C-alpha cells in the first residue's frame, strides 16, 4: 500500500512539472551596474546584448543608480556593450548565459579619454551644478551626462575604488576635422588621443593635433600637444596635472610671425564628506611672439552644503582659462593670445569673484549668483583679410589662413547677476534657461570707422544676455546634441558674464555627434560630428580696412566644422 502511494505521488509531481505554469526556468537573466572610472554610477547609459554576428538581441537603459536588467534571454554566448554621451563605448566579449541563471556583469566606461573635445569644447558654466551630490550635466567632459540623486533614497550609493577592482585599460581615438574654421583653427586637423587608466584608478592622457596644408598661404602646420595625469586618493582628494604646447606659425601682427604658448596647470580638490568641497589650483603660462610674457593665474573654489538640496559656493579666479579642476577635462586648449602690435604679447589676467546659491527642486535645479569682474585686456574677434599696413595701425593678431583676427580692446571692470534653471526632460536630455545682467564691450562705431580707430569706439557698458538650450542624448537614435540660442544686443562685442561664458557661445550654435552604423563594411566605433557657431552670423559690426574693403568685428564669428572620429 505504501509503495502504491509513493508511485501516485511521483506521478502527480511529474504532471505538475510538465504543466507550463510549473516548468523549470530555461531563460537567463543579465543585470549589473554601469560606472565611470571613479566608481560613479551612470544614468541613461544604453546597454545592448549582441549576438555573435553583432546584431542586437536585447537593450536596456540604466536607472538613476546606474543599474540595468535584461530578462528572458535565451542561453548562449553574447557580447555586452554600453554607450553613453561623452563616454567611450565599452564592450565585454564572450558573455556566457546559462539556462535558469542570473549573470551579474558590471561595466566601467572610460571618461578622461573622451574629454578630448576634438571640436571646440564648451567649458563649465556658472549655472552648472558642479558636484556629484545633485544634478550633473556636461556638454563635453568626463562627467556623467545627466544624474539626479534622490537624497532620501537609502539605496543610492556611490561605489568607491576600494569596492570595485579595476583593470588597467588603454583607449585610443583618431579624428579628422575640417571646415570653415575660426581664429587659429584653419586647415585639416588630424588628432590622436591615447588614454591609459591604471589599476588603482589613476589616469594618464596624451592628445596631439597637427593641422594639414593651409593653401593659399604656404606656412608650416600648427601643432598642439597636451599631456595630463590624474591621481585620486582614498581620502577624497584628487590631484591633476596638465601641460600643453601650441605652435601656430600662421599668426602674425605685422612685426612678429608665429606664436607659441606653453601652459602648466595643477589642481587639488578635497571633499570633506557631505559638508564641503575645496578646489584650488594655478595656471602658469608662457606666450611668445617677438618677445615672451610669463603669467600665473591662481583660482579658489569653496562649496558648502548647509542642508539637503542646497549649495552655497564662493569662487575666485585670476583668469578665464582655469577656474576649477573640471576645466582640465577639456584637453583641447583654447587660443587666447593678444598683441600690442609691436610683437609683444599682452596680459589677459584679471579677477573674478562670485557667490552663488543653488537649490534642487524636484527634477530641476535653480541657481542665482552675483559676481564682480576685471580684465586687463579684452580680445575682440574679427573676420576679414588684413594687409601688413593695417596690422601696423592697430593691436591686431591676424590669422590670414582663415581670414580672422583678434583685436585688443581696453581693460574693463564690472559687476552683475545671473539666474539659471535646468529642467530634466528625459533621463538623458535636459533644457537650460539663463539670464545674465552685467558688463560687456560695446561698439559705438559708425559703419565708416577705419580699423585703426576701432578701439576708440569700443567701451564697456552694462548689458544683458538671455539663453535657452537643449543638451544631452536622444536615446532611441544615440544622437548627442547641443542646440543653444544665446541673445545679446547686436552691438555687443564680448560676452556678458565673460568668466562663465565660453567664447563660442553667441546667438545660434549647434553641436551634433552621431554613431555611424555601417554593418560589416566598416569597423564599429566611428562617430560623425558637426559643430556650428553663430550659424546665422548675427552681431557683426562693420569697420573699414586701409584700402576701403569691409571688415567685421563680432562677439563670435560664424564657424562650421565637421569630421569623423575613430575609436579603438
């Protein structure tokens, strides 16, 4: 009787297991966390599971803690790939998924490398919250694209280097760009970028940019070389060293031909828990035309967090080039050099002091700041071909290969206020709105003013600027986009709130970066990029050259550049 009961029990158990609702699980599940090299989780990253022939099997997006999950996947061998705006794509080969099992694979995306910004980069704005405890968005840097941390969520944790073992990685990028460029940007540019991440999280980077032929002006190629090193300690400190050398033989002021710039920047950043952040550093710069000028530009930034979602920040900077450690993310050095017309470079030092208050309100961040500025000399951009006679009548440094020049205008001092709002639209896309009231260089010239008298008609006046922009990544297409319209009165020749506004921010600007999918015809990792500055050519102020032809002064002359980047 007992054996018959056992037989019935076994038969019933077999029937239950054969029923669909009680079938043994056969599908696999894949999950993990996507972080940058410093252990910060990345929100909005696209994670793709690829088959052996590189076709997409399943996709997922990371949440605000960098987590992703791909469920109900057939067992087998796959490739795992993660992409995000302004980060180098990372792949994991030979991913084996077993039936009924859950695999956990964490991915680390390289960040220092992708900061190269091989087209003109946009520096940090004053309205960008600069700390990881709240909203973070970078247009071109080694920062998370967009991340909003809920202070009340106990599960929101940031991984440390001690918790996640890192492997040494090397990445490379080769890019080719050309177009209707601006001052010092002419010719076809070939850029090589190498980035090495060491096992302990430290990183080194090398960027080399060599321009091509500059016909019809047969001068030597321009060269830009940047090397950088970053070290992070276990106590919340970060040290960065970046050196750069630029040689532009095409530049001339009529007396001297060829300009060289050598820079050495160092920064130290200390985080005192969730209470405060101290960031300090200095830029040592040498500029050479017919003579050499040396300068030192220190900075200091102190951010205090008195309560949840509130930040109070004080900033001091002696120059526009280096105002925070995050400015070293932009490995493409800007060319800001002026001349007195006699072969001597002019000082562009100054002083900027700012106090800002930021508040996080749900899915948006509001900031208001007050500042005072001073600059020894203000560079005014211009377009048009100048002959040697015109160069001798004014303090102008010309680039004849692009038909552009930089005019030195008088010193100025001023003060102002700035208000901004950042609103999240999608996990990877945000809208920005800003209003600045401050001082700018203003044209009081007539249309018949000769270039020799241009500086007499340029004065500093109170003015304003209003901007609206859309920045981030379109998730379904993987397109990185930055579209901005910044309005200033048409007679202004420099930026309002100049220490917080990049030189190329004027009127309508567009930046688009798109991954090119070519199947098996071309290797993976090719990006197409196009960038336009002042696309509608607004704010041009006419002046006359010595022979009567028209030149133009502008806050930012129109430029259009494009090309391809090959990532390895």
